[in-house]
C-alpha cells in the first residue's frame, strides 16, 4: 500500500435546496499535484461543490478530507484550501501587495515574511512592479493573476478556481490558460478548476470530471473523456458528437452486432464504453465524432458507412463542416478537410473505422 | 489591530466562539438582529404605542396606588371646541396650499436644471440651489423677518423708490408664513422632481416634437406623466413636513392663525396633566395626515392606470 | 417653446436663486448695522456685532451643547444604523418591506408628534431631559438616513469579497474590521457629516427634549421671540456660513465617492450554480 494521501477527498457529498438536489452523492479523490477540472453546464452543481469544499456552503451529508484530515465541520476561515473567485473579489481598498499578503497576515506571519512571500508571488505571476497599485487601476488579466497570487500566498493544500477566466476575452483567455498551466507546473500545487468551457477543460487538465445534475458522470483523462464517453450527456457536452440510436442484435466473440439506421454495424466489444454486459435486445447509442467520418467508401473492413444528401456546407478555412441528411431523416455532422470535399456534391457516402466510434448502453 | 485580532485566536475560548459563530446561521442572525430589534422597538414603536395608551388615560401621571381610568374624553374634546377643529382644518388647508405652491415654484426650476440648462453646468446649478438647505429653520425664519419687517429690507426698498403707503404690514400673516414655508420646503420638492425629470430621455421630447406635438402637449403628455412619481414623492414629503411645522408658524405667522401642530405643542408645554389630551390630538393629527397622504397617493395611482387603458 | 426655453425658464431659475439667497445676504448685511435695532436702511456700518457675538457666553454655551449633541447623536445613529442596515440586507421580500417601513417610520411622522412621543417615552423610562435626551431624539431622526446610505453602498459590494476574506483565513470579526467597514467607509463618512448637520439644525426635538440648557437653534428661537438685534443676524450669518460650507463639502464628498472608484470592481457579478 502506498501512503499517498489524496490532497482532497470527498465522500458522498450531498446538498439540496428544497427539492432541488444541487449535489447528489458526489465522491472524488484528487491526488496531490494534479490539475483536475470540474466541467459541466451552469447549474450542474460544480460551483456549489467548490464552495462546499472551502466551507462557504455546508453539505447536508458527506465528508470532506484535505490531506487526510476531516474538515467537514471546520469554519471557513480555518480551512487550508484557497479559492480564486469568478469576479476575482479583490479587496478594492487594499493595494495589490496588501491583497496578496492578506492570507499570510491571517496566518500570523510576520510583516517581513509576508512582504517576502508577496514579492515571490509577484515574481511568479510576472507582475513584480505592481505591488503598490490598487486593483481598480489594473486590467482584467492582471487582476486575474493577482487573485491567483493571493490564493497561492498562504501555501494552500489545494487551489480551487471558480470559472476564473470567464470574464476575459478570448485572446486573453488563451494566454491565461497557458499561464495558469505553467504556474501549476512550477508550484506543483493541486488545482481544482471549474468551468463550463470544454475546450478549456481539455487543454489544461490532467483529469476532467464531467458533472451533470449534481452528479459526476465521468472522471477520466481528457483523451479518454473525448474518445470513450460513458453517457450521451458526456458525449454531446464534450466536443461535437453524432448520436445514433441502436439495438444490440448479438454479442459474440469480441464483436457486437448492432442494428443502426436500418443496417448492421459490427463493433468490437472494447468500444462499448459503458454498461458491463450488453446483451442481445438491449438499446444502445453509437457515438461518432464528426472528424472520424471521412468521405468516400474504401474497401476496408472494420468500417461502417453512411450515405445521405448534403444539406449544408460551412467553410472554416482549414476545415469544412458538412451536414448530411440520412434516409431516416437523421442529420449527421462531418468535419473534413476542404480538399476531401468536391464542390457541388449532392449525395455523399462517408465512413468511420469501428475503432473510432463508441457505444453507450442506454439507461 | 489585525495582528492583535489574529493572535487573539490562539486563545481557545475566543477561537471556539468564532467557530460557533461562523457555523451557526441562526446565531449570526440573532446577533445581527439584536440591536436593530431593541432600537426600533424602543424608538419607533414604544413611544407611539405609549402615546396611544396615554391618550385613553383619564389623567396622567397616574397617581400611586390608584387604578387607571380609561376614557375617550380627550378625543371627544377635539370635536367639542371649534378652536381645535378650526386649527386642524386650517393646518390641512395651509399644508395643501403650501405643497401646491411649492410644486408650482419648484417645477420650472427642476425642469430648467435637468432638461434645459447645458448638461455640464447642471451639477453646479443643483449645488447652488441645494446650498441653503443646511441653514436651520430658525435662521431662515429670521432672515425673512429681516426682509419683511416694517423697517425691513422690502419696505425700505419700496419707500426708497417712492411707493406711497409704506410701511406695508408684510410680516405675521399667512403670506409671510407661506413665503417662509416654501423657502423651507422647496428642496424636498426639488430633489425628487430633479431625479424624475433627469430620467426622462431627451429623445422622447424630440420625437414628440418631430411628430408635430406642440410645446404644451409635449409638456402635458410626456413630461408630466413621466415625472409623476417625482411629483407624488415631493408632495408627500412637503406635506408631511408642513403639517408638523412648529417653530416657523410662531415666528412668521399671525397670532390668530394658529396651526394644529402649534396647538399640540402648547398643550404639552403646560403641566403633565394635559398630556393625555395632547396625545389624543397627536394621534388625530398623525392618523389624518397619513390617511390624507395615502389617499393622495392612491388617487394618483388610480389615475395613471385609468389613463393608460 | 423656444422663447420659454431661452428666456422664461432661466429667468425663473435665477429668480428662484435670488429668493434663496437674497434674505441670507440681507441678514448678513444686517449684522454690520451700527445700531441696536434691526432696521433698514443701514446708514453706518460696524463689525462690532460680529466680534461681540463670539464672546456671548450664552451663545457659546449653546453652540457647545449643540456640538456635543451632534457628535453624540451621530455616533449613536451610526452605531445603530450599521446593524440595522446589515439586518435589512439579509432579509428579503415581505419581511424586508416591513423592516424598511419600521425603520423609516420616524421620517413620516409630523415632527412635533414624534418629538412629543419621545418626550413622554423618556419620562417613563426615567431619562432626564437635556443633552442625552436630545441626542437620543436626534439619533432616532437621523438613523434612517444612515441606513439608506449604508445600504446603498452595501448593495454595490460583491458578496464574494467577504467570502474571499473568509477563505483566506479571516474570521467574522476580521471580516468586519478589515473588509466590510473599510468598504463602507465612504458611506459612513457621508452619513457622519449628514447626521451632524441634521442634528445641528434641528429645532423641534431639541425644544421638547431639552432641559434647562438650550441648543443653538432653541436659544435663537427664544431670543427671536423677545426681539431682534443685529447681533442675532451676525451669529446667524456665522453659523450659516459654517454649516453651508460643511454641507457643501459633505455633498461633494458623497458625490465624488459614489461616482468614484467603487464601480470598477464588479466584473461578472456572483452567480453560483
């Protein structure tokens, strides 16, 4: 047994406002030094979960452990995890240095040590000269970094970030994503990041927890979340996905035969990403990413094919999006290279390797 | 200071107290509510409640060992003497008139500051008319005495330009009182009016002019309806202020035109045994004034609904 | 309309300004009259009255009392107004409406009535008329203004700010001392000046709640009832200039703070899922 204690451990956390279950029996272990993202639509409970961890909201049941210590009953001001707020919540009546030093001061650190720590952090966020300014004299990106430094200053067991980039414009947001990631790497801190932006989650995280209706639907690496979604929600919330309702005809010898769109698709069973044993007669959903579909019909086996009318073409420079209308009426999105598409095409056949699709059991 | 508070936390009972406080929303609410509840109870409710109570006492103070006798006699007294009723009616008529006059005087001023004067000067103009607000009622009364007395500034000026019949009796009548009262109330009217007029979009007026509405119609159909809330607020404030005036009527008003607030004051200036009577009168004044204002507000709101249908 | 705009409205405005200032200017001039009576025209001038009133023991005593009352009542009304504002900010809906109505009630009573009600009340609880009673009465009158001013400021404060402080290790006491009060300080300073002025100019409450010693407005009132001399004009003018200057400063102070730096901090608001 290793003695690696997780930085944060949540055990069966639940919280309800009246009949609405905001957090529904969530358990989660976050190892030290990991960058984990809670990803979900607004209202899925991710921010409430963060606030519960720092003690600004009390769970109805469950336990919160930080570095192995149960802090479920501790007052907010005694918890060793720090948070970066969505609107930064910098103190407007204090200078940048006073803001950053606030947490140290609260720990009873001496004036000199606080000043030193403050200088270190201003170095870290590459704003060494701003210590004497007031927050309202700073740009959005600067404030964001100050908020980060302020939360890091008291050397927290983990850093929680509640949609910290939401208020920034796209360009700045991308810069800040890189910056955040690099600060996390340099400080070796555990980051728990909350966002509704799946690209942000994908590009920054070691692990992503996709949340929906107060539950964690899937916890995995970004690659696995994308390639092997375990639910329709995950498949469609993370990236674009074509979903095909299917029925299992038979499962035998490492292959599953599925009835989809009036034809039979044979899929290797390791592509079934959820549900322990699919049996004949079960309903399922097949997930195909738009870029997994390629134009043309090769002779290769292990492929499924779809034919339909092109109803819409949108050109993006390096990519082109095609909407294909199948005979069943279902619309399919294809993300292709412009060269692969002939101008004026009306009817088209596309194919997908069975290794590139995923099958989700219904229910 | 902060360091002291931080180091105080190493003291276990203090730490426990903070923990308890931050974990119990109920305790927090109670601690926050305790001063407000006590204060509002002691200053805004208890005195009024006691006043109501005393107004039913046969006599006050109640003598030691004697039971309290309850009576409606003090309320009846109001209707028995025409002196009281006259003062009461006079108060309401005067306050209403003063309110209307204030409105008529102040409206063009507010309109000028908010809509006509160049935008960059409007703050300065507003400050100019707000400035005398901080002068007390007594000083303002005195200033008007100096103006209106028989040998005051106005009479002196009039005789200087050779007007026959000077000095005129300008002071100690309803006119001098009205001049002084409007002087006192104009700011309470100005601020709500200014706030309401300021909010009206200039484009509305231009659009109306563009559609061919003449000036008078633009005023009655756009400016007036849109500033209605300011008018109601200003009139309410001014009326309630005037109905409770005590000092200025004694300094600027005539001796035979006593207002009801002064009547109440005089009753109280006597010995304590007249307090039940004064209390009853206070209740009558407060109740009628609030009812009057409430009716006024209700009427205005009904008109608006009717008008928009 | 153009004619009205160009001529009549400015005319009315400046007429109104004259109406406001002329009596005060005339009164100030009267203070320079070299005579024992208030009368026009002024033939010979003197600064004697302005110098004399500064050594009038009664006037100085009344000003001293007024100042004490102003400070005491302001302190009380801020100490009470703060928690009332905090409580109001925590409530919502019908409860909040009821609370606000109760808080502003004194502002809607005829002044005479509320002064008299307080007079009866202090008699019953055994408080003597005098300085403390007057200050109490003034605090009752000015507390609603403190609440409104503090609430306005409080509404612009991001809730996340106190949460952030708590998260960084500040307990409730420190949050109050280091975050909330400093944030409210412009409103508190504004309220402080406003209450001082309100107390200083009040007559009715001081009159009914006062004992043997008189505040300045009460003293002036009683002197005016016996007759006028230019000295009263002189002291009135001095007080007028002092309070107007202070009032304008307060006004500008409150305005500049409201338009000033507090608005910039709100980035996205604080919606928690």
